[in-house]
């Protein structure tokens, strides 16, 4: 038995401590979709500004992904996540005090940097501190905690907005992060470098540098086959869920801001249930020969049908269609654990971090790119609803091309 495995009571408190931070990180990730009408009115933001502002979180998140695995292995989850969350506190306060778009954007990047360890840190710790049969359950419940955070960013934020305002809301979020840090400082064990076999690898990594240590990951054919879908399909799902689904409901489908927040709430309820169901059914499907490759091959085209209806339906594509978009996009989420299992354990952390980098760069590019395209089509004389539809059509074409690349190259893995 692994001597590092935590007693049940301690493991529960460690999970609660990490989950509290991941809940807040997911809330901060998605909150711009609900606040977009207020921020657009107060700062006079155009679509490209809104896309850049929302994407700033993911840009900051992406900056840390490659060194993250190295730091976690060297210093442990507790030390790394506490230092990063300190940056998130500064980012939330800076957002609350911002007086112009540049201040908002800088604060948003700081928030993204600050919460970038909130999932990778616990996953690193769980590999050592939990028994093997408990790790998948803990990982699935972490994702469900994130889904609860997304839920909290919709109707609850909309209800609080007229009561306290968005600025005091971010002050409150900063205080909640401090409480989460206190819980982690109290409950999460220190990291002991007790595996001598790992030391030569660590020294080698220092000699060749962090970037060069990822060369085997970038060169892997299976990793490359999934990269475009991770960038556009998976990154695009998060980009739409955390930003553009809300403005579409308001600008194209004619929803009020409250109706859009309600739609986003139920969309995130659907995603919570979807990931819960995936956690139940994937072991059975795998035993029957339906691995991630097969499920993505058969399932992703369902998402394309929904995307096509959204593009053509325009005003008829409301909250239900966007919920179906996210549900059918969840097939591409199966790629993430598949990437980890495609590499030996010594490379799994770097493989997952590299794929995370691809994913969140995709979110940043899609969020900003959609805004740029919407403004561009409006400048060409299109009405705003039609500009949204044209931008969505370009995104659809990128997703189709990425899926085609996956089909062509997946047999090389």
C-alpha cells in the first residue's frame, strides 16, 4: 500500500479545500458572459473588446501551463497553488477598481494567471494522496465542482448585480479566495520529494530546460492528431459557454439580460449532468470497445448538426440550442484523459499540461476572434444578428477542418 495515501477524513478535507478554489476559478472564468451587458454599457465596449476581455483570462491561464508541471513536481501542489491564488486576489481587486478597458484587461489576465493551478494542483496531489480506485472519482467530482461554479456565474450573479454591483462582487470574490487559501494552508499536506528515481529526471529537465523537456510530447503523432480539435472544437465549446452564448441570446435571439442569464444557468445545469453521466458510462463503454477515438468519431458530427442549425436558425437558436451545442461538444472532452493515457507515466503530466495549453489558447483565440469577426462583418454593412451568424459560420468551418484532420491522422497513433 502506498504510504502517502491519506486517511479518509483527511482526504475529504483536502478535496474540499481544493474544490473551493476550483469552484471560484470556474465562476471567474464564466462571469463575463453574465456581466457583458453591464460592462459593455459602462465602458462602451464593442464585440472585439468583450471578446478580448473574456479571453484575457485564458491568455493568462495559458502563460503558466508549460512550467506548471515542473513547478508542481518540484514544490508540490500546496506551495504552488497558494502563491498563484495570491495573484488571483490581486487580479480580483484590480478588476473591482478598474477605471478603463486597459485596467479591466490587465486584471483579467492576472486572474487567469492566479487560478491557473486550481485544477492541475489537486490532480497532481491526488495521484499520490488517494488510492487508485478513488482518483477517477475525485477527478470527476472536481469537474462537477467546476460546473457548480459556472452555475453560480449565471442567475446568482444576475440577482446580486443590482444589489451590490459588479465591483463589490469582485471584492467579495477576492475575500472568498483568501478563505479558500486559508483552508488549503490548514488542510493540504506538504510535498515530500520521497521518490529517488524521480531525481535524475528532474536534474535532466533542469539541464535541457522546461521547453525542451516537452519535445517528446509535441512529436507524438496522436497528440498532434488531437491538437486542432482541442484548439477549435474543445476550446470553442468553452469560449461559447463562458462568453458568446450569452450575447447571442441577447443580440440575436432577443432575450433580455435576465432571460439570457437564466438560459446560461440551465445550460450549465445540462453540462453538470452531462459530465456526471460521462463519469458513469465511460468505463462501461470502454469495456465494450468504445474508446475515446470511436466516441469522438461518432459523436462530434452530432455537434456539427447543432452548429449548422444555430448558424441557419439565427433568432430561433436560443438557450435550448446552445445547451445542445455544449452537450454534443462534450465528446471532445474525452480527448484530455486519452492524451494522458497515451504517454508513459513519466510524461503524462507534461502531456496533459501541453494539451491544456492548446485548449486554453484556443479559448482565447476563439473568444477574441469571434468579437473581431462580428465587428468586421458589421463594418461591411451586416446587421448585428447576421454578423453573429457569419462569425459562427467561420467557427463552424474551423471545427469541420479540425475534425477532418483528426480522422486523417488518428490511425497514425
